[in-house]
C-alpha cells in the first residue's frame, strides 16, 4: 500500500450494501469532509426530458468562453449502482471540469435496488442524447463528446458506449473508464483474491451486482465484459487500482479493446485501492486525478 494512504485506511471500511439507505448516508458523510473550490466554473442544474426525467448538473469552465466551444463528457458517478448522487460526485466533477477544460455533465441516474438494470443505463443514454441534441444551448461541440465515470459509473459508461455504437449514435469520441466495474462473473484472480481490500471487497462486489441486476439477465449492456465484440467503440483510457477486485477485469477489457483495434491507454496505479483518489492530500491521488483530466483533454483534442 502507498505509504501516504495507510493512515486513512480506517476511513474506508467496506460499505454495508445490505442496507442501501445507510450505505448512502455513509458515502455522503465521507464526501462532506472534502473541500471543493468551484472558482472559474459555471455550474447549472437541469432536468433532462426522459421517462422519467433525469437530473443533471453541468460544469463549464469560464476560461473557454469566447473560444471554440469545448467538448463535453457525460459523467457517471460511482457507488456500486446503489450509492451516489450529484452532491457526492460534486468534488470529482468540479476537479475534472477545472483541470480538463471540458464541460462535465454529471448524471443523477436511478439507483438499485429500487431501480435495477436497465434503469441507470436508460437514464445515462437519455442524457447522452440530450447533450448531443442540445449542444448549441449548452455551449459544447457536438463532434467532441465523451462518456466516463468512476467504478460502477465507469462500467455504466462502457455500457453507454456499447449501446451508442449498436444504435447508431450519438457519436462518441472517447470513453474515460476509472476503476470500472465491468464483469458480474467475478472469475478473475483479483476478484477472487481481494477479500479484504479497503472500501471494496469480493463480497461487496457480489452484493452490488445482485442489487443492480435484480431479476434481469446479465447482458453486455449490464456487464460490458460479457460483450463478444468490442470493435467500433471509441478510443479509451482505462485506469485500474492495484489493490482492487476490479483490477483484472479492467486490464482484460483494455487488452480486448486493443485486440479489437480500438486505441486504448491503460494505467494500473501501484499501491492504491478502490476509491483512494478521494484522499486528495496524497501525491498519488493528485497524479491520478490530474491524469484523468489530461487523458480527457487528449481524447477530445483535434
């Protein structure tokens, strides 16, 4: 474990996903300890017409005004499909928008188990269509759209990319997948071995997939690692944590993207655990967050 992260380990006990409301409160309490500087950003809340409507929050850098319209990323929060909302994702959306210059559209998708698959995917896909259709009003370039997220949100982003490919749009230029949850089968070495890693353990991964899938079949749109064909997807940046049950499925997904002739960058961060980028004082966390923003800039550059 990275030496700077070790003192914070007591703050990251595994979330008790057997009680979703309590798990949500625990995450919110953790996030309230993070200071957020929104200087230089235009932040607005919107409702996206859908069935039902979806709340989103846009983060646009004021530095881009007067220049060419920036690209945009539909950003999907983590939380095991069970936790998270616009407020818990606020620090990461703020940082990503400020450091990348890309407009971030943070999505308050429906949560499991109250709303199992495909509710979250439907919400995320509806928001992507809304951003594409309303690019002029949002002040973004519709030819430079990306999708991304942390953890379960990254898995959801990968599913949105698959669905956009299969349904003929909206066109995506990039996908930003950070510590993605991609595979419900848990047959990799890391998934079967990391039984006691901070915040996310093998048992918790099993819980979150049960909540998310409900009675539904685990299709590639639910668990993108199940997709037989990854060709035609947008270029990707895939980041994994060394001490994380999701690590090997992330590495394998990146390898399969490359074999499908999809330009892909893979970064496995040594000494870190799932979600440890929340420890902003650690040098490795600062590098992780800066690299996400840099990868997004590269992915949407001309």
